[in-house]
């Protein structure tokens, strides 16, 4: 059954500026700006009184579900330009210690000695994501403004150290995400 009208909104903080033009959203804040295109979703977006309103007219169930998704994306963009996102990753190994080095001005990570292999794995960070080591042993931190870029960079690091052609219940060596949070708590 089609619902006549369903709407939701996202509250915009005072230090953040949101521009909406033809379902293209640009969010600018203290940590930079993010832009996202929602042309593939048939929703109506308006901005008034410090809120972004997202509405669907005569939508089916899947169309109505898109409202909350679009609002969540905009809320994540606002959180990214105000606080930023950080993922902490830890190395896990049994016999061969995994050596990690940060190169190219904190934009690339090199992984050596994974399961005793001589191959060097180089993973470039996406967008404005930076990677650095911490005082904690075998821990790296990824930081950036876009949640999608930070999580995709963490996924590329984790997948580069996945044990291929082995039983994943036995060979647990790799680099895994241990904590997700915002930079400014």
C-alpha cells in the first residue's frame, strides 16, 4: 500500500552549513567539507529553520525506507565535518610478527612479513584519510572526515591480510578493526 506522505528531518548545528541543490548535498564545517549526490533516490529535500527535511510522496515500502537512509547519510556527513571519524586497528599473529610502516606523508601503509611472506603490501588511503601508529603495540589509527572513506580504507587493510586458501577459523593472522569512534569525543 502506498503512503501519501512520509517525512523525516536532520537537525543542523549552528557551526555547520548545508547546501542542497537538486538532491546534491554539500556540508561544510570546521573540519572541511563533504559532498554527496542523492540523485538516484526519489526523495524531496528542503532546508528550513536549521533542519534538513527529507520527504517522499506516494511511496512504497522500499521508497519509505530510503528516507531514514538519506537522513543517516546526511547526519554522518555533519558528524564528519564537526568531529571526524577514527578507526583503530590491531595486528594479530601467531608465529611471524606483522611489520607495519607508514609512508607517503601518512597516506600509504606498507605491510611486511605477513605469514612469513616476502611480498610487501601497499595500501593507499582514500580521500583525506590519514594513518598513523600509536604507542600501543601493533596498533594503527585511521582518521578522516568521511565515514565511507575511513571504513573503506580499513576494509582494504583488513582484506589485504586475509588468509587465502586456508581455514579462517585456524589462521587468524591479520589486521582487524578493534574500535570505531569519533576523533573529538
